């Protein structure tokens, strides 16, 4: 085989679905297979998935991709895995089956308990872990199951209980090492990782009541994770990278350098501003929705970013289409929005699981306001996209309020980045150019392959891998500063009204 026929099998296991594809030395993503995943929310604040289904569907897409690669005479030389972050699993190591539904990263069921811990812990956590106690904790979730769920209690007593986020879950099943490991881009999101020290914040783990013996071993995002198990995938190749999907997406979009800003639109929309190898000074008075992330760790060096996110954007569109049946599919929303120039006063707040910016408020709710008898379906469609763009603009502001570097453009990826209308609204509201990369919806697949193959396997460095990326389109701001300020002020007023309502609910004044 010639070198350019060698490929890396890449997995992108997200919240809404799981994908597999192969990536070659030209950065081309091919043999893509996809299967959707279900998310269950049995009551407000609780968001769950079936981890066994995640595994089974991930294996299915991998096998389908491998079959297509074999038919095209492509030589798979490594495996790379990108996953949703902070979604937690408890499983039985004897059966390999999850014991309870996985807690999804959008879950806020333990928000009030964490809030009670915040007064004592937030200053330490923000400084060293990069985030406050927050509204969800995989470790606290697991600790509750260890106290109340008989199957979990028995498995722990018999030393056959394992815990981890989705990266840990997949690696345990796919690698011949059969050990529980995690990586910095995933551990950071689980909110107990000491950024500068590459180790756990054990005092915080203890305070949450989680046993240290169940903590997954920390590796790097680009590392050696053993070899694939032939009986599972039918191939025997090294596993060379495992990272959180949004950070893998940043690599796949070519965002490697300090000062670059990117937004990956998936189930939620995540906005990252890369700040280099030094952790930015984040204090308790900083924006409480902005988190310091490990953007990647490779060659024993960590690179960091500031991240703010909107938890429900892609999932909000799916909800509108699948549960409310207002539109046939998300593509129709974008197509209808393109037929009008504004929402004519209609506003959509995509806060299906609460707000993070400009204030962390899990009790905030999504809303559609400003409707009159003259409102059209196209204007509602425009309002939905504009609500997402406004939310992302707030995230950009929050990141730059902390960073000592200013981004000059926003690089975008993920499924929603295919909407020209959304990206033009984004440019108008943020006042900066929005750059969409070619095949931006495949950024996580490409980026995790870059991490796996950039130490000489397919590329000599990440910079060489990045050189294969291509710009698809650039959207320049068309609105003047006055119009932009007016639109954003109106949006801020709508958000403040929702925050006031949620605050009243917190204080016992709501229904």
C-alpha cells in the first residue's frame, strides 16, 4: 500500500448520534456511517441515555465503515475516538453492561446540592479546575447510585464496578488493555481535573462522596491506549487518540493557535477561544458561565481554551421538529428563514435545559415571544436561528471578557454550520467574519484523526495536518454597529426578563 492509501478509523460519538469514518493523509473523510441516538428526559433536570445502545450503535457504524474501507482497498492503520463529554456511565466489568442509564452532560438534577457546596468550593475550583461547582457532576451522580441503587452497591462490593465518561466506556470495550482511562479534554469537563497539574482534585472528589478507587487513570489526548480487540472490530491496530468531541472539532477546523476562536454546532453550540499553553487568570468574579478547558494535551504539554456553550441548539431544532412538529426537519427551518430579512419582533430563547450566559441559571426556560396574528412560519424560523446566533454572540463576549487576546474571526463547524442564513446572522450580531471550513460537519472526525496521526503516522505534526483543511465560505458582517447594538440590546432585555422569572422561581415565588 502507498502511504496515501493508509487511513485512520475515526469515531465521533455524540449525544444525538454516533458516526464513524476513515480519514486519509489528504484530510479527506470518507466511508462515513451514522446512527441516531435517543435522549430521555423523564422529568425536568434529568437527561439520560442508554450507554449499552451507545456502545452497540458505535460498534455498528465502525463495522459498516470498515466494510466500506475494505471494499475500497483502504488500509486502516489506527483508531481515534472523539466522544461527548461529561456523560457518565456505571457498568459491570463481568458482563460489560451498563447498570443504570447514563447521566448526560445536559443533566442538572443535582444542581441544588452542588449549589450548597459552591460557597465553600467555588473559589478553589475556579482557580485550579477552571470552573465552579456548577450544575452537574458525574462523580456526585455516581456517589448517589453507590448509596441507593442495589445493583451498583452489589457490583462495588464484589469489585466488578467500573465508572467513567463515554471515552472511558468505549476504550474499556475497544482496547485490549481493558482498563478504565480518561483524557484531559474529557476529564476537564467532568469538573475535578487540576488543569496545571494533570491530576485529579482529590479533596473535591472526597467532598462529593465518590471513592477514589473508581477514578479512571489519566492519559493524554494523543497517547497510546493499547490495540483494538480483533474480536470486537475485526482489526488489530493501535488506538492513538481519544478526546472530547468539541475539542477534537477545534483541531479539525484548524484551530490550534492562541487567539483563534471557533464554534462547533452539535447538540449544543460550544464556543472556544484558544489561549495557548498558559492558563488565563480566571477568578470568582469572572463570568460564571465561562470555563477554562484543556484544548488538547500532547507530548506532555497542555494547551488551553476558554469555553462557553449553549446546551440546546441542534437539539432544540430537533425538539421543535420531532416533538412540536412545527417544521419537517432542521433544513426546512433554515430554508424558510432565508426567505425573510428579519423575525419582525419574534424572539426565541433556546434554553431547554436552562441558561449559562450571561448568568448560570438552570431554572431558566426556553420561550418563543413576540408573536402576533400577522406572524408567519418563516419569521418563526428566522427567530429560531437568530436566537441561536444571539446565544453564541453572548458566548463570544463572555470568553473575550476574560482572555487577554482578542479573536479576529469565528471559525465554525458542526451540523448547523451548513446554514448560510444562521452564519450570516452570526456575523451580523458578532461583528466579526465567520469562516466555515470545507466539510465542517466532519470536523470532529478529522480532528481526532489529526491527533492520532500527527506523530509520523500520516503527518509529521498537527500543523502539517492542518494544512489539508480548506475554507468553504466566509460570511462578512453586513449590519452597521448601530443596528447591531439595537438588536443585541433587545435580546439582552428578553434574557434578563427570563432570568428574573427564574430567580422568582428560585425564591419560591413561581408556580
